[in-house]
C-alpha cells in the first residue's frame, strides 16, 4: 500500500469556548478535540495529515470542516451527520489549573461504529504511516470504543504505525472501564504517549515517590506490550523509553522555562509534532526533543489550536 498520508488521527472534534479570565464570563471561541488538535499540529509541522471523524451537519460541523481545509488536513474520511450534533466544550481556569465541561452526549462522533470504517475511512488508515488515537477516542461511547479498536487492528494489518495517547477524562467513563480499555489499547499500539497525571490515576501509583513515577509508568507501558513509551511530564519535559527487556534504553529531555498562559492542548501539540517527525523517519529521541519545544511554545497562547507552532518557531527555540 502506498503511504501517501503521514499522520491520520481518529476521534472527536468539538467547538471550544475557553475562559479568558478566571471567574469571569468571557470566553474565546475556538476549536478542540485532542486528536483533531494533534492532526492540525502535525500539518503545521509539515506532515501530510488526515482526520477521521463524524460531525453534525450544522454550523459548528461546517466550521470544523473549514478549519481543517484551512490547515491543509485531509477530510475525505469526515462524515457529516444530519441527525446528531457537533460536540461543544468549555474550558475554565482556576487555582487547580484548567477544567473541562462537555456538551457532547449523543454527538455525531459518539455514534460511530466499526461499520463506519468501511470504504474511505479504512482506505485512509491503510494509506497512513501513523494512525493516532487517544483515551477520549475510546471514552465517548461504547460504539466509538469498538470502532477505535477495529481501526487499530486495520492499521496493524496495513503496516501502519499505531500511536495512542492516554488522555484520561473521568467525566466520560468510570475508572475501572478506563483502566481495562486503555490497557487493551496500549497492547495494540507501537508508540504509547501517556501523561504522568493520567498514569498515576490509571495505575494507582500515588504511593510512589515523584522520582520513581516516570520509570514506573514506562515499565507499565512496556508490560502491556508497547515497544516505545514517550511520557509527557509537562514543565519537567519528557521521558523516552525504547525497547523491551534487556534492550530497553531510556532518555530524559528537560522542559523549557516559559511563561504559561494556557496549557489546553499542549499534550496534543506534543503528539502531533512528535508523530510528524517520526513519519519523516526521525529518531524518536530527536522527535521528542522537537515536540517538547513545540509544546513549550503552544502553552504561551490561549486555546488548543491558535498557538500551535510552525517549524520556524520550533527551530528558533531549539
């Protein structure tokens, strides 16, 4: 199969309303959805990117299609649904950081089924070098979870690398189900992209010291079967762990000191930039170094999409 697409991502995209001042009723309208953010980040990094999803045949769905067209993200595998709406979410900011509130029950993306993969969606997966999914792709509904697993298996059969971001959202599903489904997804992926906070909860690691946590997360990912684990540590940078058993190698990349404005979508920015580099054949450590700088740029602006950087900005930081 000709690999004409670098990065394809599957999940749900939504309209975003991001609070500009804590406690105040002013919101900046933007766009979100973790895998959509990653697809756009990859496109801005120079990758040929595609998005696989369903949106409502409504104003917000059309706005998302316009967004992807403007970002040069392939939308052949996006379906417009006449009976289910596009999802919406709000981001508020407070002493504990940013918090998400969702209006996505019964959304167009949540009703995707494995049968929806037939035809154009399956062809797009087969044409991709990398297929990217997340815990949210699994969490939005049981049928979306089934669809995500079916997509991962299609990718494996087509020789497409599978990437998975933990992105735990306990407002969407119970912890026990999240643990079981995410473990299964990690077993199917080639590159596991967890964040530390997610994994402390998922793996019940709160009893460990701060110093021991990163290695424990990497060990868990490899134990499930993922050959590469790239652990996002926020301001503390990244841990890259490659290889199973005696062949394992680990490297830590420190974070960049920047003025934090809004961390929304920073992990998605990291994933998209990392996958764009991997699709070019860049070594995972160098890819993570690049993505780490890209995410540091993204947190200096508001929203999930607007501050996603271009290569010149990343190269300047590096």
